[in-house]
C-alpha cells in the first residue's frame, strides 16, 4: 500500500498540511502565537499526524528564532535545536533531522518548544520577531507548518527582570520558570490540546525578517542524558535554606536538573555555576518557583563551570540532583603524552578548554561572551586537527563562512561574528584569520577547495583595504579597535606588518590552487616589497622594532620568524629577546613558542612553556585562563591558549607537508623529554607514533594510514655520532650515507638537523643508533623555603614544591620562591625551592664601552667584543682596547659597530656606602656610584674611596645615590 500522511481532524485539502510530492519549504509558513514581537518568550506547538505504516524515511526541517526542543510521540529527539541566527546578517539557519525511528504506524504527535530571545548579542543577530517554521517529508509525502498546528504561549517561563541579568554581550536570558503555570507533559500523545489556539502565520519561507533559510552545517549536540553529580549528597535530604554545591567532572556545558517535594507553592529555587561571575560581569543563571507536592524540572538554558550551586528554600525535600552535559558533537581522538607529567596536564587542560569553547560557533569563553572572536579561532582551529575527529572541521568551515558573510561593503572584516551589538575591526586579528594560520591552515589540513573558492574573493577584497607607504612597507591600520594583544609594549606595527605579509602569501597560494593567476602580480609586488624593506626599516640593535616602542617585543620578533621575514642570521638576536622578554598574553604566546622551535631552541621552548603555564597547570581548574594570572576581570576558561598545536606539531614534529595530509612529516624536537606517545586524527586516518630516547639512540614506531607518505627524521642533535639507522630491522643508513634498500622506504636526504626517510603506509620501527648525548641528571640543591628568595650564580632550572609535586622553570641568579611565581603544585603542603646545580652555567653579560673608533676602557683583564646585529669579533685585553676594524677586523661590513665589555659574573655588586659616606672595600675591587641602574664609570679601589659627586661625577641628577663594590679576581 502507498504510504501517506493523514492530518487528524481535517482533510488534506482543507488543512494545507498534506502536500503530496510538493517541494519541501514552499508551502510551509512561519508560525507563532498572536504576539511575535515581545522578547524572551516561549511558545509550545503541537501537531498530530496519522501514518498508514511506519516510514522508512522521515526528515523534518525546522527553523526557529532563537532555539527549540523537539519531541516525537513524547520522546525528546532534539535538545536545543537551531543555531544562533546569522549565517549572514539577514538570513536564518534551519535544522534537518531524521525522525523515522521515533514514528509509528497510526497516530503520531509532534511537539516543539520554541524560545525567542529578541535580544542582540556578540554571537547572535536578532531578527526582531519570534517565529517557527517546519516541514516533514516522510517517504516522499509532505507535512508543512500552517495554521492547523496548535500553539500556546508558555507563560510558566517568565520574562523576569528581578535580580541580576546577563551582561549585554549575551543574547540569552536567565531562565525563570514558575511551575504553578506548568503545562505538564504537554508534548505527550495523550495530552489534550483542544483549548489551544491555532497558530498565527507570518509568511512563507523566504519572508522577512528571517529571509533565506540556510541548512545547518554542523551536527546536533552531543547529549549525555541526565547523570548524577560527582559529590551528590545522600538523598533524600531536607534543605536548610543554605546553598548546596555539587561538582562536575570538568568544566562543562550543562543544564541543571532536580526533583523535589515541596509542602508550599511559590518558593524560589536559585541555580548557578561557579562561572556565574567569570570574566567580571554576571552571566546566566536560573530560577524555579515551586508548586505544592512532588515535582521535577530541568532548566534548558545551558551554563558552564566546574560546579553547580542550588539554593533550595528551607523545608524543601530534595529527591534527585542531576545534570545534562551537552556540547559540540565530536570525539577526543587525538592523544599526546610524555614522560613529564606537567606537559600531559597541559595537553589535557588545553583540549578541555578548546572543547568548552565550541557550540554554535567557536567562542572565546563559555561564560561572559560566547563570542566568535576570530583571533581566538585561529588558535583553536590549529588545535582541532590534533585533538578532535573530522566532525570538528565542520565548525571551522562554519566559522570561515560566518566571517566572510559578514564582510562590510567597504571590504573590511570584523569579529565576533555573527554579531548583533558589536562590529569593530581588529585589523591584525583579521589578517591572522585570512592568512597562513587561519583559512590556509584549514584548507591545508582538509583539502576543502570548495570553501576556499567561496571565500577567496572576500580575502582578496580585505587585503586590498591595506595600502603601501613610501618605504616599501604597509601603512598601519588601527581598525575600529587598535588592539594587538593584552600585555605591555605591543609593537603593533611590526605585528601587523608580519600578519599582512603572511596573509598575502596565503592568499597567493589560494589563488594558485584556484587558478586565479591574474592575481599573482598584485600579490608578488607587495610580498617582494615587504621582504626587501623589512630588515632595512625595522631591524635595530639586534632585534626588530618599530619607532612605536622603546624596547624589543617578544611577540613582534617571534612573528618575524614564523612569517619567514627573519633570516637565520637574525636568529641569535631574536632568541635573546625571547629568552628575556615575557610580554605576550596566552593569545600570542603560540607564536613565541613556534618561533623558538623554528630557530632550533627546543629545550628553551619547553622551559618557557613550562614557566608560562606553571600556575595554570598547578591550579585545580580543568581549563586554561585568558591571562597568565587568574581572575581580575579576565576569564578562567579562554579559547586562545594553543599549547597543543606546539606540542603536537613541533615537539613530536607531526605536521602535513601537502594539502590534505597526502604527505606529512615526523621531525621531532623533543628537547629534554625522553618519550612521547601521540595519535593524530588526520583526514587520511589516525597516525600513531611513539618516540623514545634510549642509551643506544632514538627509537620511533609509526603506524601510517593509507594514501600517505611520511617523511620521518632521526634528530642529529641527540647524538655525538649517528652510526646507523635501521627500519624494520634492515640497515638503511650507515657511515654517514644511505645504505641497503627496503621496500616502501626511500632515503629523503639529510641536513643539519635530521637524517630523513620517506615511508609508505604501514607499520614501521625506525631506530637511530650511535653515540648519544649524555642524559642530564639534575643535582637538586636546596636554596630557599617557601616565600623566600632562591639565589645562585648563573642560569639554571629551579623547582618549587614538596614531595613529588614540583613546578619547574628557568631562572638567572635568583627567583622568588612562592605560589605567585610558580603556581601551587602541592596545595596544603609546606614547599621549598631547589636549583639544579648540575645544569648551572655562568651568565655572560655584555656592557657597552665604546662606539666604533673610540676606546673601550675597563679594569682588570676582560673579554671585549666588537660588532653589531648579533655578529661580533672578540679579543681579550687588559685596561683598554681600541674599538675599530684595525684591531678586531670587520665582523659585519657596512654597519656601524660598537664595543662591549664582559661583565664579571663571579661576584655580585654589594653596597658599601650611601652618598656622602666612605666606601671601604676588603680587597682590590671595582666601585660604581649611582642609582636606579644608572652609574658612573667604575673605578678600581684597593681600600677606600669617597662616595660623592666630586669623585665620580653625578650620573643621575636629583636622586640619592650610593656606592657598590665588586671584588676583582
């Protein structure tokens, strides 16, 4: 028999609901109650249908401004459907859901609960009117939404202005539910809806203000169902009116549930998470007003946090406490672990931070804003490819099209998008978005050329907004918000120049992939101009710096490296900046760490990562923070942290080398780590890798998926001498060159860092054997108790903690031994500091002593270096030395040079007198006079000297000075 849908209580011809073989949306109408303009309203819809038999296929399409819940025959099928509005500034998303498994032969009931916000937000474009439209196709037959649907305003959901309200960034309202007006099980088949009104219609598909309907391109949420909290009190219990806090297993997106028995009606239950005040202003919470008797309730507005706090009125009997976790539907497939527990914790926290900032869009935080800031997305999408399965790639694609669809008519881009009440361009963030680390990284990992084809014109239009200045570099654009990063001394000009250069290169590669060769000339002219003039204009005194800042910026110099604008001869100067400057926020720290790896500074990259993230890893929170310190108006779960990209792509060295992972590399830079295990969920399949340092060399095992070629490198810096390489037991390299042959293996050459082989798909064991660099064994020496200062001479690692729980960082000469510096790795225990005496190295400090063609004068015998920009010639002299090419040679031709004298590290400066007194020294010493790091030239003194302007001159006028001495050898 032919399967058809029959509308209960009306003929098909009269209802307009039965539309055989009609196109899906054309006859569906937008529905709501008679009032669809008031904000924060809830409406319940019901429709009964009759099926001659259970359908094999049944697809329902639903669009709602703003959210909906769908039941079929009393069973909840969609929990919080619809995406926050804004595929474009005018249009609306719709969902497509297969409900065939929930339908049955005979009578069926569809029920939809709609929630209209009517409020703009950082992540939502309000249409101005509530509406719901639906269309069901079951085995080719059609059911449209029309006036035959029943509707009722759900007045139990209150548009309450009492108490604190969510801050203006959030389009969501607090959910306030008065159970005395509950409709009960209104979504069940047995419910009597005879007194409900017929739905009011507001136009067909395509009608304003919802306009074109665009199919949702990300999955429905993952749903845990209702589960108990970790520390649920013994149930049942009677409330004493005090708050009850129950813990979640980690920072999660949850909706709270409870079941109670109340002897009174009209009492209010208050619900919120520990994230309610995260980031400063208040976020979402919930209220419930009781009726008399036993009752249960789930508040549908999701919250996030590590714990949930319920405040039940005194006398209410609590029968159940549960929560439902929902979130983006993807799996944690990617794995990474090592022998150092610190980095394992960091990986886990970074992955959890990434996940809690994914839902309708990527967002910066799940509390204060829930907004898709694209600077954050750039960092997030890089991590996605190492942490989640390919379903997460769909959210990246959505983010890319969101950004492009909201491009202004003048070509500028801005975020967060979709937006309703914020539309400012952060120029450098937008350049990062359309550049190497944004759109291009998505394409390079996925091979999704269709998305690149769609957005390429938007990228070109945005890059054309920028203009060039006379010196061959770009004119700085402040955008609508002149922001580069949190933190001091941002060199915004260098940051923006490097970001623009990377965006140009990425756009040119997009043009090449798309065959848009006519655009090459425009890109090449600008790329070549910036490349030719970058050093000439911005390289100053051994680092990159514009005239906007007084000192070197770690972010700007790191970006010079990762953009490719800094050549290797600049690396030493830049390394010095990155070893001494810590201004970047977690947002820009990604580029600093990446630059260190690219310059071969793998040990320090791990050390810097550990010192920067020490407090976050030691903290009880399962997510990473907006800034390096917790609270203070910043959020405690912020998306722009990206250490997992660094650990996977550089420490393990696993990265694609051609579009879509057809070829990839395993070029590990393990530094001080001795073992790593990793799984990478590439689009070609999982890549499983182990790395081990052994006393005989380096061992690598690799399971490589089909349709790939892996370039695997044996790191040479782990050996004093690499003797051989064996792959699956066959020697393929010995005595410095390739030897032997093995099917599926091709010698790929060697450089200063690796001996490399190309491997076909399969399982491989690679062993590099030889004389290994000795493994460092720390000599931990006590230097301070908690809240004291740990002092030593030189540079080494210092650890802080107790028992087996320590946080470690690199320090020079001294470090404060406290929680503020290291975090708290051993809460509740008395801690101490120890320095690694075995790793202690002297620190050479160089002090300017003469300009070129001058004379460098000093006391005793010292090393003196002559040069500029990281290139120096060095000599040893006593007393003085001429600072010129005749004495030193010319270490860097055509550049103005200077001389610097080595400071003596073996003794420290010790105060011996204040201004006007006499400085007495115990033996031959240098004496300096001044204050605030400003001193007169040192004098050599054997017994005493007057500490005065008369003897030393006045190095810092109007400031009280003192004398300090340092023993000469």
